[in-house]
C-alpha cells in the first residue's frame, strides 16, 4: 500500500454543549481514535467525544 491509498476510516467527533458536532480527526485504527477521544474527554470540558467508523461508501456506520 502506498501513501495515496492509505485509509483513515475512524473519526473522532466532538459535540459541544450547544449540540454542534465537529470532526476532530481521522485515524487508521479504532484504538488510535479512541485514545485521542479519551485524552480530549479527560480535559474536563463540557464537550462529548466519541469514535465512529466511515463505511465503504463514505457514510458513517451506526
């Protein structure tokens, strides 16, 4: 696999206290994404962080 075909299917999503959602980053593995989400959440802000996977067609998987 070369750099042009690297897949980053795992997203970290942030939701603020007003309900707005933002993509924080994309990651190669769920473990890597979860580590980032946990680190951000441990800072004690009111935002929620979670991990989602992008499906084969680019849509988020439930």
